[in-house]
C-alpha cells in the first residue's frame, strides 16, 4: 500500500467517532480513537449510554438511509413512446455518495408561480 494512504481513514456520512483531544500541534486538535459502527451505536443505546442529542441525529440518518434503499414504485402507469422515456428517470444511476434531494410537484408549482 502506498505510504500516502497508510494513515488515512475513510468514514461514511452519519458514522460516529470517539476522539481524544491532543495538545501537540496547531492544526490537529484531536485524534480518532474508535469508529462506531451501527451495531456499537445500538448496543450503547440499549445500555443507556448514548446521549439524547446524538439519538436524534442517528435516527434521522437511519431514516434517510432507509428511504434511499427502498425502491419507489411509479405513481402512474407506464406510458408508451417518447413521453415515458423523457419523463421517467428512475432507471438512471443513483450516486449513493451524495445526498438525495427529492422535489415534490407542489414545491415546483409554487416556485414557478413566484
């Protein structure tokens, strides 16, 4: 493994870390001690050691993750021809490394009216 990758750690959005403050250095203020996976978070929540402020963030992240993994069923029946291919983008690749923003028809109508 190249040396530039040896001391790097990749953490997904929504993961939790345990860090220890360090006094040496000006830019770096803490050192990562442990990365908590979702099993660790669940066990800490069951034991009552998990802070309430973090519970809200964890639940919100889990809801977002569940929403992304569940396939959405089309609301309207499939149309034949050019209309269905130009309006239906559900078969396109979804980048899971980015947050997904869903815009409802009501919001888009309000923006167009303004």
